[in-house]
C-alpha cells in the first residue's frame, strides 16, 4: 500500500513539473504513458491542465496547415460573380465538415496569428495561452491590422493581451484588447465603430428541445431602444400574469377553507398539489380560468420569459397588421411544418419537422397545425424521401416550387444550412445544355453557392431521389444524401 502511495506521489510530482514545461511532442509522449486514474485527485486535475496546455502547440500546427491551403493573403475575386477566398473556403469547409462561414473564420484567424501576431503565436505554441485566448486576440486585432495600425502599437496591445490571459478567461481578454485599442489607437477605434455599424444583422440558430436562439447584432443605442420596448411590454404582461396568479391563489385558498371540515390538516404541499392537479383553477366555466402550470416554468425567472413573449408579440403584431406580402418562390411569409397524418389525428406521437429548425414535439406540431393551410406530398414508405409528382415545364410551376422547398429545405451544398425559402432554384444541368425543368434536375441553392457552381468551377450532379454530388475545382468529390421528410435538413 505504501509503494502505491509513493508511486502516486512521484507521478503527481512529475505531472506538476510538466505543468510548468513548454508544450510539445515530448510532453505529449510522456503524458500518453501515464494513466490519469493512477494519480491522486490533485494529480488528476494537474494532468487535465497539462493536457489542455498541449492543445495550443497542436493548434499552431493546425493554423499553419490552414494557411498553406488558403494562402498567406486572401485570394482575389476572378469575376463579378465570385468573392474573396471563395474556392479556398469551400475546400476547407468540405474537407473539415464545417460551414463556409466557420471555415472563413478559421482562415482569418490563422492568417492573423501566423503573420501579424508572433508573440501570441509563440505563447500559444508553448501553452502559455489557450487556443480560445489566441482566437479572441486575433479577432479583436484583425480590424486594426486592416486599418494599417503602426506595428509598435499592435505589439503593445498584443503584449497586454498575453499578460492578461495568464489569469483571465477568453471573454475577459477580449474586453482587455478592446480597452487597449480604445486607449492606444483612438483613431482606429473611432473608424472601427463606423465600419462595424454596416455589419449589423439578426441571426437565427436552432437549439435543442424545440427552442431556438435569435441574435441581434446592433449599435448600442438601437439595442437599448429595443430592450426598452421589450421591457415595457414585458412588465405589462407580467402585471396581468401576477393578477391572475393572485386571483387563482385567493380562490384556491377559499376552496380549501370551505373543505376544512373534511381535511383539517391540509399541509402546504397538499395545497400546492390541489392547485396543480385538479385543473379547475377558478370557478368552473369562468372566462378567467387560470392554470398555474402555465406559469410554473416562468416563475423560475419570470421577467426573462415575459421579455421573450414580448419580442414574439411585437413581431406577430407586425405580421398581422402588415398589408404587404413578401413572396419567396411564389409563397407569402409562412411557417412550414411537416407532420404525419396519424400524429396530426392524435393517433401517434411522432415529432413534427419545422422547416429551418428540425424536430419539435408532437403536441407543439399539432398546435401549429390547427390554423395551417395544408399541401399534400407523398413520400416513399421505405426511405421517407419525397417522390416526384411528374410535372414538367420550362418555368417551374408553383407546384414544382412547393415540391423543391419541401424536399430540399436548405441549400444543397455540403454543410450549408441556409434556408431554401431564401435560396434560388438551380438547374444542375443548365437548360441551355439540355437540362430539364424537373425535380431530378432542379434543386435549391443559396445565392453564394449558386454563383460558386455557375462561375466558381464547382460541378454538381443531381440524382432522382434528391441527393447530389459536388466536385470541387481540385477534383474532390462531396456527396450530399437525400433528406427524408422526418429528418433534420
């Protein structure tokens, strides 16, 4: 037993030494030979820290490999139809199975670190800063570099950031870099504010469990204006909810007191149980009936929930009162839902598919379907793929457009999730080359990937079941399978 304790102590001391050693292949090889479960608890924590430190060394290796593929400088647009780094970005995106925007971010960070931030790159290579720290230093410095900031000013900001990273999180380091830019490069800071205003946008990201995230990137005054409006409506909604809750509790209390003779020892828990389980709430048949379960989750942080409801209410009011209809592929603003017939009728509980999001619970799907306008599509019972309905014409008729929107749902390029509603209908084989206007030859592409196919050297072969295969200018083939109707696009 003593020998085992001595062994753990010796290994722990060695791990502690490695914690203060520069990252590199020798440390990785030594770590590989040590099983972390043989260490005491303190040693296991140090082992984890040493292992994390090695990721910086590997990350520098990865940054150099990215630059070798993408080039030291952004590629120039070959024509009015192509953009910066078009081909390089998609080669990396398809090889690493990531979106084009993520690949471009990796390229930008790699170029910035390897060419303009030698101190941060060196600190990353030996593990003094993490990849997350290096990424924020690169991203926050990129605009300064584009503006041609003096090298000595950039070096000063870089040194401050590296020093700050020793005891702070990546987010705190990002704030430090911004403060340094404002202090040491005020002219660039002012110009950056003007430039950033042109990049304002609102983005949508699907999340788990029937939820999604909307992110608005705005000027600070605009963001505050929106929050003031949301707060005002949220407080109003909160007041109504509190009044209903008080009324419910008061009448529930009266009901319990009336039954006191039969239940003289009712506890607090039984009071709550009666309110939650009987479903009566207020007087039977009353218009103001209130179910506490509707607000059970909101009571965790009620104002946040009311703000979310307020934002939805503002958007819904606009759609209800706006007379103009924005048409996409011949359809007005719509929320597209796919649900099988047994689930719609309440005979099954299969999840629905919300276009642009993914799976949602059957109960939520039925609620959305209640006021919907329906279009029937028939799927293959084995694969779930949408079947051809057999119509052909030079210009896609509305029925064919509806078919493509239902089948593809998003851009057909590998890894792209841009909504098909905002995309363009593409002939895989161009019409002028004999391509037909049919489901087999047609598909949805976002504007960027449509231009990449037409003018950027990428080739597309489309198949009858809706699948397709892309070939990059380098001859790399990327297959995109068909998307069954009950799977996330």
